[in-house]
């Protein structure tokens, strides 16, 4: 018996997605830049896949630059201009690392992991060209008020116009987490740039893109043959992009019912564990939180021992984010929301996904209860 | 009937390679950074694949940085240091574009497409930190004397030591073309950096790597979670790298017999066309040339019309390189080897590969003869 509860770290490729990719591996494998008809068909299919992705986020295909995953997309976004960047203390390491290549301000979040609009506004300087806030946090699942942040950006633009400050200002969101659960419509969100990642929505790994509105002038980080309108050279990952389009379409079509299903399952899990362990601490926003996420800490207990104890019972979970997990450092997110070390160290990130069943939830409740109890016994 | 003769532009994914990749799509899809045993196995398999690739080129796994294809690998190599770069006029657009971000000298080549050692030596300045020469040219197939160029680099190092010039100098080769046909052993070649591309050896597209000797200090171009020893962040393309290792292993094991087979087939094709069309011009080095490549021009005839005429007869070929093909510009390589425009414009690049049969060659000879004759008739 294996219960996988680490969907935030990686999702299995959907067999439907693999089926969509397959013809492009060995049958119509042509270089989309080649001149003959079968290659022209590949080019057309590739562009069609981009259009599909674009339409899901309410954008035009020409506004997407396909990248090798979210990290490259973020680096491309952040490399567009020189100048000051505002982001938050709980972003993914890719965002924080890319921001730190610039002069940057990391805005703090509240104990639920939400950023305050006033804090964003205060952090914006006359030379700030980018505000980047993740759509949802990968560790605690908190969803940010992106469309409200967009109004702050709008206001800043109006002020700059009035003050004859010609510095452009853009809003970027890393939508890697929660892309299968949240509205991604760029106009409704009010973002100028958005990072997407196929690998988090049952698509292929190392496939992603950056949406950038036409007003943003991206600067290519990888130069060469001039693919992706010169913004990202290299022979196109045709199968990968076809797969991403299929994965995002599936996620989009099933989003509402899947979110309801996940929330119901997650709430059963949360309720059972909270009742069983009244001292446990649940992180993330109670309402504005991904339906897939339950971040729960058992104070005084060693989270790593929990992970291995659960593994021996066939339940696969994470402590903190996978990116930080193998570095032996405490999660910067938990620190940012003010979780004490003794609490943070006893935390599990349980993230469920489309293959999670009610049986999995029951099995997980049983396994977690046993392991936490036995660890509590041991450390008493 | 389809005869594919554009293996230099793209190769079909080997079914054996796809089979090797497949478990990592939906079964063991785990994030290699996750802590539980199935993910640790994925990490181990990933590292094993890197070791396999490394051992084929006589390197250590820690000297490889996996990238999304050759273009990114080249950009990573060229971004390592500031300073002057020497390369040639016939390199792939990725090399030339990356070089042009620096102060650079493009060394000319002889009419066979070979670079002259003296010219390299003369182009090296006291502040030159990188010499980059492609192992084999993608358009005309000419193979460069890399190990001899390495002796020039060695000499430069000795001179610099004597003159107390502390600028390091490195030799990089883009081995994307010919990786399935040539010795890739980095010590025998004498290179400090090498770019490899899975997509050219029946592996997945957008998978490649940069070999860099320990003495080279690469500068990450994509920052984030710290994967690839901090040199290239982003969740690893596990299936892709597993596929690349398999593809390179197959290519390596069958190299000698395959090169003989390809050379024999190519020579039949070349002889037949040269006899049929005595005015035709064959480019590339007669001896130091990839066995897969035949670049042949029919002066006064429109190469694009040939491509489409051949396509209607089921033979898929290229004019110039695929990267340049859809831009309506003349190939910079043909210009560099001094081919007159009227000759260059009538050229075909015929590249064969592992699925090419003797029957394909005969069919191609027949189709090319017919199409060229009919075009010659038309333009008379």
C-alpha cells in the first residue's frame, strides 16, 4: 500500500497527456523549423498547443515564451529590466534567488501567510519595476490576493504618470502551485507576467512558460537560433509543449469539481488529525488556501522522523518544500509566518491530488496517528 | 513512401530510449529532492544516468550540468567569464549569438570548412578566455581538428604562465553534431568544456548538458532551488536525462559499425549524384567529414524548389541548416566557405541516419535526379 501525499513536489504524468505527446517522439519528430510539410504540421501543432495554453489564461499565444520549467520562466521574467524588485519572504527559492540578483525588498506576510496590501505599497520605490507575488504558496497553500495587489500596481502607475516618473511597473505571479485549482485568467488577476509549470499539473517536468503582456519587453536569457520570437532559443520541446497544453486543458476542464473533491478530502484529514492531536498547529490561511494542502505541525516532535515513520507505513509525505527538504535547513516559509523552531521542526506538508481517494485519507489518518503517537511516546 | 534525409535537423526518439524513460513519467515520477525512499531511488537513477553520460566522454558526473538542450549549454559555457572569445565563422547560431554578447573574434575557415591552427593562434589575445570550435559542422559536416586546437590552447597557457598573465583560457566544443559518430573523450580531444544534445542522437529534445572541467568556474544562468550543484536550478528532467543516457549509450556502442554503414551509403549517394550532375558542387571536407552528411549544390537551380519537388516525391531534405531555413536568409556557413550565391542557392543538405536503408538511397538518387533534371529543364 502506497499513499502519495506529496503532490506539491511532483505529480505523475497523466496517461492522457503521455498519449498526446507520444506521436511527437518517434513519428512526427521533425524539427519545427524544417521546411517540408510534415515539419510544418509539427510547427502548426506546436503553435496550436501554445494557443491552447494561452486561451486558458486569457492570453494570446504570442504572449507566451515556452521555457524549461518554472524556474527558467521566473529567471526570464526577473531578467527583463534592471532596477528594484518587490517580492515576499515566502516565495519559492527560484523567485527569491532571482530577486536577489537585483536590488530587492522582501515584504513580510501575516501569520497565515498572506501579504498585506499596505506593505506592498510601502515597499514600492520610485525605481521599482517589478512586484512578484506567488499565486499560492507551495508549503502552506496560502492563496494571495493577486487581483487586489494589481490595484496597488494600477495606483502606482497612475501616481507615476502624475509625477512624470517613466519607470514602468509590472506585476508577476508564479502560478506553479495551484494552477490546477485557481483561476489563471491574467486580466481577472491583473498580472502582467505569469509563470506556469506543466510538472505540477500532471504534465511533463521541465516544461513551463512565461506569460508576458505585450507591454513587457523581455530580454532573452538564452540566445541562438531565435526560437520563441528570439526570446528563448533552442529547438522546441514539441512533445513537452503538446503535453503541457493537454495537461492544462484537463486541469481547467475538471477544476471546479476537483477542487470541491480535494477540499472535502483535505478537510476530513485536517479534522481527524486536529481532533486526535489538539496541540497540533495548522499553518496557512483557513479560507484562502489551496484545497490540496494541509500543513500540520506536531510541536516537540521531529518531522523527519515522522516522514520516515510514515514511509515505513507506505505514506509518502514531505517536511517543508521539496526544494529545501534535502538541505537540512529550516523552511524559510515557516520562519516567515513566525512558526517557532520547535513547532516548525515537527511539521508535515500533506498535499493531495487527483489520484487521492477517501481510502487514502483514512489510511493516512491511521498511519499519521500511529506514528505521531509513537513519536510522542518516545520523546516524553 | 517517405525517405527522411534530414537527420541533422532532428532524429526520431529511439523506442528503446522511450522505454527507458517511461517508468519515470507516471510510475516513479517523484521529485528527486524528496526525502522518501522511492524519491531517493529516482535521485540515484538520475545520478547514475549522469554518470553514464560522463563515462562516455571520459568525465566525472560532477563535471556535467544538465541543461534544456545544446543552446542553453552553450549559453552557460559562454557566460562563465567576461572577456574576449575566439570562435569561427561557421558555428551554429547559438555559438555565434552567445559569442556576440562578448568581445569576440570569428576566425575564418578554409573552403572545405576547416579552421586553420595559425588563424586560431593569431586570434587569441592576452584577454581571450575562451576558444570555441564545433566538433563537426551541422550544414557541411566538416570535422574540426579539435585535439590540435587544444595544443594551441596548451601553448597559450604556457606562454601566459611565462608572461605572468593570469587570464585562464579554455577550449569549448559544441559536439551536438556528430556525437553519434565521433570520439567524444574530453581528454583525448583536449577540451575543457563540451556541449552535448540528446535530440541529435535519437534522444529527447530539449535535453542536453555542458561538460566543464573542474578548473572552469561556471556562473549559473538560471538560479533557484540549487539543483545541478547550484549551476542550473529547476526540478530535474529525470525522464529526459535517463533517456539521454540511454541514447548516448546506444550511439556509443554502435558507433564504429554505424559510421562505416553511413559512410558507405553516403558515398553511394554522392557518387551517383556527382556522376549524374558533373556541374554539382559538393561542400565540406572530402575526408574530415561526418559520414551522415552530403551537402551538394546544383548551380543555377533554386534549392527551395528542389526541397518541395523532392517532398512531393516523398523525400525530405533541407536547404542549409534548419535553424536558418525558415528565415529566408542565406546560410552563413556557405558564405563563410566562399560558395557563390548562385551555387549556395541551389544547395541541398542530405543527412542520413540509423533508419536509412540502401533502398532509401536508391529512391533518393532517383528522386533527386528527376527533380534536379526537371528544374534544370525549366530554367534553361
